[in-house]
């Protein structure tokens, strides 16, 4: 199934009125730190994964070792590859790959 058929969207973070907890320092607006798309299984839920590097080219976004991040190759949805495989925890439990713009169920 083509990723473009799953309504993919780059997800941003930070920006106006967003501050760090504890310090109150403003959080810089970042673009393309995560990818969201309709679950390929057809369950009508969205899948969201953090990507590295973010699309905005400003360096890593997630620095917490406890948060999963997928390695991104390319930025066009038609040719995007993410590694490793994605296992949707909870809900349907979809497991698959995004490879060269295709969502491949395993």
C-alpha cells in the first residue's frame, strides 16, 4: 500500500506559548519531527512515529533515550523509508515497514 494513500502528514512541535516544564524557557518551533499516517490495517486510527533526522534540518529533536525514534531516509512521502519496522502498540497492533514510499505489513 502506498504511503501517500494513508494521508501522511509531517508533525511539528514547540512554538508560540510552548515552554519547557521546570524552566519556563520557550521551546523553538520545529517542523517534521514526526510522521503521522492512517494505520494500514484499516482500523481508522492514526500511527505517529518520531523521525531522525527531523525534516527541518535543525538536528535531533528527541534526546530522551526512552523514546523510540525511526531513522528517516528521504522527505518525500512517495520515496520515504523509515527504519526499523513499526509495531503499533495498543489498538490493532499493526506491524510493518515504510520502505521507498510503501507501507508493507509483516
